């Protein structure tokens, strides 16, 4: 029974090394792209908030208590 196991082990190894490596590479490109996009979006929101606070004479530590 052990003779027939060898080809299956090689097949699984080729799947893991080939297909999973390709998948992880493509997946990482998309994840890094989305991470960069969110960084840019949130960074621009922080800059807009600071500009708004400066224009309206608000201190960044002031909070609305109403």
C-alpha cells in the first residue's frame, strides 16, 4: 500500500508550493493595496479635521459636552 502513497504526496506538495504560493502573492498585493488606500483616506481625514479646527478656533483636545 505504500507504493501508491508517493504520487499523492508529490501531488499535494506541488499544489501547496505552486498554487498556494501564487495565491498568497496575489492576495498580499491586494491586501497591501487596500491597506495603503485606507492609510491615505484616514490620513487625509485627520488633516481635514486639523484644518477645520484651526479655521474655527477649536483646540484639538476640546470635546463637545452637550
